[in-house]
C-alpha cells in the first residue's frame, strides 16, 4: 500500500512539473548528466579491468603500453559526452536552440577526448618502437612530436568550428590568410622539422653517437633527438641542448666512423733535440744490430750503403761523399718496427713514423698509427705506454727530447761562471 501511495505521489509531482517547463527541463538535464557520469565511471572501470586482464597475455603485451599511456582511459572519458549527445532528444520541453547548443558542447568534448586518445596512442607507439633494434640508431620522436602538433591544431579547429556551429573549412580558409603570421610563429619548428628529416634520411646523426661541436660546447654522446633539440651528454656529465636546425646550418664532428672502423688514431710527435743528431759509429752499428727489431733493417741498410759507396769509387773515401746511417734514421726505423710488432696496434690500418718540418722546438718525429680498440680509457693507456717506451729508449740511439730550459738548467749553466769551478761544492758538481 505504501508503494502504491509513493507511485501516486510521484505521478502527481511529475504532473505538477508540466506547469513549469523550465524546471522540468532542468531536472531532466541534471538526471541525464548524472546518468552520463555514472555510465562513464562504469565504462572506465570495465575497460581498464578488461585491458589489464588482456595485458597479462604474452602475445598481447603491447596492450600494456596503450594502458600505461592512458589510451583506454581517454576513450572511456568519451562515454559521458556520447550519452549526453544521444540523450538530449529525450529531454522534454527543450528548445531547438538549446538542443543545438548543448549538442555542440557535448560533441566538442567528444572530439577533445578523441584527440587526447590519439595523442596517447602516438606516445604508446613511440614506447613500442623504443624497444626495437632500429630505435638505437634512428629516433622518430621528432616525427611523433610533429604529428601531435598537427593533431592538436586540427583538433582545435574542429572543436571551435563545432562550438560556433560553422564548417571547419571556413576556419581553415581564415588560417590561409594568416599563413605569413603562422610561418613567422612556427619558423623554428619548420626549420627543425626539415633539419630532422635531413639528419635522419641521410643517417647523419643517431642516438648514441659521439659528436663534437665546439661552438656550442658539445663534446659527448647524443642521448635524445627531438623535433626542436638534440641533447648531448658531455663527458663531464653536463647536458647540452642543441637546436636541431643548427646541426644542418653549422658543421659538427661525428666520431661514429671511428667507432665502427675498429681502430682509433694515434697522431702525436716526439720533438728530437737537433744537437744530438749524428752519424752512427761502427761500434754503435754493431751494438744496435743485436737489437731484435733492428737486425733485419741494419743488415739490409748496411748492404745498401756499401753497394752505393763502392759504386762511387775513390771519392767515397771522403766522409762527405759517403752515405752512412744516422741515429735519428735508425731510431725512426726502430719506432716503426716497434709499432708493427705491438699487439694492440691495428695492422690493417696506416702505420708510419715520419719526420716533420723542423721547428724552433726541435725535429718533430710523428707517430701515426691506429689502436685495435676505440674505448677511450684503453686508447689512452696504449698511447701512453707507447710514448713512455719510446721516450725511455731514445738515449740508446744517442738522442734526447727537446725541452725548454728550466730553472735548474739555467742555474747549472750560470753557477760556474758566477762562483768559479773551485767554489762549487762536490754535491753541486755532481748535480751539474
């Protein structure tokens, strides 16, 4: 009996609302909105839990990327606006103008969440691509950012056109008239996009490349390539952000070729003191011929010089007319033989020891070769070991390294003249 009475009271109340159409429409709209929000909550709960269960399947692991980037969440958020769109016709006493306006607002929200869902989908695709082998060398983040930018622009045009109930083509025609302003505003974006396409298509830059660009203070590994910037982590762990277009308008050095070649170049000179350069004596030739790395060289050189000198006849008796071995030439041959026998020097790449133009600092003897490794620490160790050894072995050839006079050198040279040889203590004489 109570239920029947409640039903009669509800009918009386609803009949009374017929006399107040605005109140009736308002209550109907509020009820429709409440139903839309509840259905939105239900749809989100169902979609997220179903996709979570599907994501546990090994063959459908990519669903987890869509879920983590909120693709399904954005799609579920379209439910309330769709319910409002299709439920407006059930609202009584609603004018045509109100119906059109509220329908356009609901449709605008639907388009907004569609755009957000597509943007989230692009993020998910980027995460999926990041796990592939190609992602290590080719970044598509710049293209994804450009696609999202275009998506937002067209989404905004369609939403505005929907709200004002006009065709999107009308707004696009207005944008055509503003093309000069658009080009000015998005100048850097357009330049960066063109540069990004050229860098990627020509394979000029990859994530992980070691690049050097002194004009912007960059000397390290590329860690990220986006539409507008390229991030470089220097070896001191600082991050340098370089505008993408600058990598096309200015020069930079990419060390990828060195890393892929399997060898890193050593190019450093020893400055020989010119005062120590002389011909080798017979006893020195005899002693150096016992050096394993020089045995073949000295025997071959001695035979060559003997043959040439005998061909000169009696004039070879004069030392100036005779060819002889020099200590610097023998040292150069020894250094080359040492490099070729070194286990950590690349044998398939250029290896030579050459004498450069004499300078005021001595005679440069350049070591030019490639190590078997490109790792920085190992490269420096190998280079240091080679020059440590060559510096230590130079006195065996009667050579010394050129060095600017130090305070001790000046003191040793001036002390006898100032004090006299007899006044110098024995310890000082031994130091001199």
